[in-house]
C-alpha cells in the first residue's frame, strides 16, 4: 500500500519548520524536568511532588499532540516504527500507568482507613477490653493494612516494569527513519514517560529499578537528545538519593505522607506492646498515648489530602491521553479517506 497521507502531509525535507517545532518541544520538556528536579532537591518524595510529575506528563502529552497536528506528517500503514504507531503504543502504556496508579492509590487509601479504625479501637475505654486483647486487635489491623500494601506492590510493579521498557536498539531503529526530528521527539517523549512512570511506581508503591539507557538514547540524534538525556539522568539520580532501601518484605513506604502515618502507627504499636504503666507514671503515659493518637490523626488527614490531589491529576492525565488518541485516530481516518478518494 505504501505511504498513505492526510492532505498536505509532507516529509521533513519539505517542512523545515518541523525541526524548530522539535526544538521548542525539547525546550518545554527540559524546563519541566528541571523544575521537577529542583522540587525534589528542595523537598521530599511526596504525593504533592508526585502531582508535579503527573502534571509534567500531562503537559508533555498536550504539547506532543499539538506538535503532531501542526506538523501534518505522513502516516505509514505498513511499519511499526511510524510515528503514529509509536504514539498509540506509548499512550496505551500511559493509560496502563494511570490504571495502575489508581489501583495503588486504593491500597494507600485502604491503609489510611485501617489506621483510622485503629484510632477508634485504641481510644476505647481501657476497661472495656484487656491489654492482651488490645494487642491482638492492633496487630491484626496493622497486619491487614500491610498485606494490602504488599498485594498492591506486587500487582503494580510487575505490570509497570513489563509495559514501560525502552532499550537502545529500539531507540536507534526509530531514529533511522526519514524524519529525524519527529523521531527524536517521539523517543524523548517515550523516555520521559518511562522514567517518570517508574519513578512514580517507586514512590507510590515500592522502589524498583529505573533505567532508560541514556547513552543509547542519544546515539541517533546527539545534538537534540544530549541535554534532555543528561537532565533525565540527573532526575533519576536525584530520586535515588531520596529513596531508602525497602524492608525485606518490600512494604516500607517511600512517600513522605505515608511514612508519617506509618511512623505514628509504629509509635502506637510500641506503646501497646509495652503496656500502660501504673501509679504515678500512668498519667504521663496516657498523655503520650493521646499525643500519638493526635499525630496519627493529623498524618492520616495529610495522607488523605495528598491521595485526593493525586487521584484528581491521574484522572486529568487519563482524559488528556484519551482525547489525544481520539484526535490521532481521526487523523488516521482522514488519511484513509483522502487516500481512497485520490486513487
């Protein structure tokens, strides 16, 4: 069938504006990555920072869709390396990421609700149940919450690592087509999506390997891709500095809000296991107990707010990707109609 094109779609040789469009796209992407890196340098890995990361993916998608629409590139129906197929594959992966993050958020929210149930149980009248029963109830509830976190980690991590892969051979092959500028743009978009996706999974679920093969990434178009690859590598390194090694069971939390809740839960657990002291020290212990409950309440509220903010931005990214895919499919359809009428 050869090349079928939407009306006025031309190659890069006839569209010198495309190279400038590509440089503008890289400039926007670099600016976003730098801001994300600076935010991480000044703060911690948190849900608020994760919202910034998702906003970067959203901005990238908006700019990429606009660039593709303005450039009016030819669509090949016979090669998987065509920009259209790349776009559809990468956005499908991004949709998978959104679904995985929504699932992960449900696990975090479940943990938060269980901790609030712990609060309710712990503030009951001490005479209503013995300390031993209280111990068992506390451990059961906390164990249930951590089991939910581990199940979420296993599901999200496995799906993310298998669906967001990128390697040097793939990057080189895609840069060998006739349009180096758009190939570089598509490769940069995918590398950003992969890196940010794995960073988010590492932050929200549990640390996993993050590798975008930066040296292979720049081999096809060093002038355009070198600054971008360096910035992406710096962001990944910055994130690694902020992330501690997880526990052996993989249930240690990375998010600042999540760690605060877990720390407060741990303090309460320690007090329950030690038991309430009698005599003169009883009042001091009770004050400490109430302070710990108050801290857990505050931490849980902050976690809830962060989850709500992140959940909203995940929905926004999902909507942007769906709209973009519909627009690209519309261009594909128009190309088919134009090709059939010109024959």
